[in-house]
């Protein structure tokens, strides 16, 4: 028999653990644009937990039919942190949060309509909307899978699959409170892995490679590739002997035989550092860079124009 309090208790405990882990991570985000995704993650966890607690309080022997609509509304908040990450660049990162909120409204629209006009009916999405939900899950996961924290991104995608179990294409599961509880457990594990730094960072790393790897692991594939593209455009313009690849700085194809000690002149090294700062300071702070073996740099190299 369905026990609303059992799933609610598991959900509350899992959400509390995840929230505690996120609160512990907050100091490391100071000065970065990751604060907004962090806030959305906190909101989503709280909404999921409160929703399950409320449904348990009003449910009797059987789960009310309108519960699926409310759960859908709560589950749609899980798309917000990943969407906030896609807009995590100064100065438009604050205005981007209106787009994030709009995405939640769009994703939750079928449940809102059903809850208002037909709360007693089962939520039945058309095929197009089911594929739209799956696309949102895939996009979120794809932004993190190439990074060091790919296991956590996979777990988060699996958690969203549990939350939307009955609304995805070819779904056969009924979802419900058990699906929410399972999703929250997966989120706890994903958050714990990131908090513990698992998988481990390859050591040792030069300061620049550490900054780059930490950046791309924190901000995901989209911003990582964009930063690398802009950096390499500057490298071509200024004739630097190295290019920024996914694992760090590497010799360019025409300079593969150049000894590492002779790769940069002092002028090239200073120019490279200024370009790097002009790009990443749209996302992080000088303190963030200094923690990874760097010093603050004033000014911007000519012709870089930041990242767009």
C-alpha cells in the first residue's frame, strides 16, 4: 500500500542532507557567477521537500489524483540550476534569472493548466511535450558529462528521469512519491561526490592548467568551449606557441617539437595571462584565481574583447 509519510520522510532527509552539503559549498563560490545556480538548486530542493510533506499531510489511504500535477510543478524546478549555469556570465547573469524563471513556467505549463481546469484528471502530455522534457534533461547532462564531475551529472539526469518517470517518451512507470524519494537520494549522492572532489583532480598540475580545469569543471562544456575558442583566437593573433585544449595548454601543431622551457617569451607570457584574465573574470574573481596559484592582473590585453 502507498505510504505517503514514508516517501515524505526519505525525501525530507535526503533534501536536508543535500541542502547541508550545498551550504557547506557556498564559501567556495564567493565572487563567482555560480551563486545563482546555487540558489536555484537550494530552491528546487526545498520545493521538492515541501511538496512531498504537503501531499503527505493532505493524503489519506490513497494519493489524490491532483498530486501528479503538483509534483510536476515541483519537478520542473530541477531544470533551473542548469539553465542558470548557461547564463552565468557577467554582466547579464542577473537579468538571465528572469529567463530561468520563464523556463520553469514553460516547463510547468501543462501541469498548471491541468491543475486549474481539470485537477481530477491524470496528467497526460502529448508526444511533443514529452520529448521536450527529455531534451531538457539531455541538454543539462551534456553540459557536464565531459567534465571531471561527470558521475554527478549522470546521477542528476537519472534523478530527473525518476521525477518525470510517467511523462517521458515510452514511459511505463507511474512515478509518484517513491520516484521523488529515489530522485532525492540520487541528488544526495551526486552532491556528495562533488563536495568530496570525486573523481579526483590529476596531480600535480601547473597553476594555469589547474585554473582552466577547475573553470571548465565548474561552468560546464558550453562555457569551457567558448573560453577555449576565444583564447585560441588570441593565441593565433599574437603568435603564441601553445593552444588551450580540454586538458590544458598544449603545443600548437606547428610547434610540437619546441621545448617546453622555450615556449613563451616574457612578453608572450604576460600577454597570455592578460587575455586569460579578461576572459575568466567575467565568471570568477581575482581571489578565485589566486587560490589556484595566480596573482591579480589589472587591465585587458588589446583586441580580446572578453567572451561573448
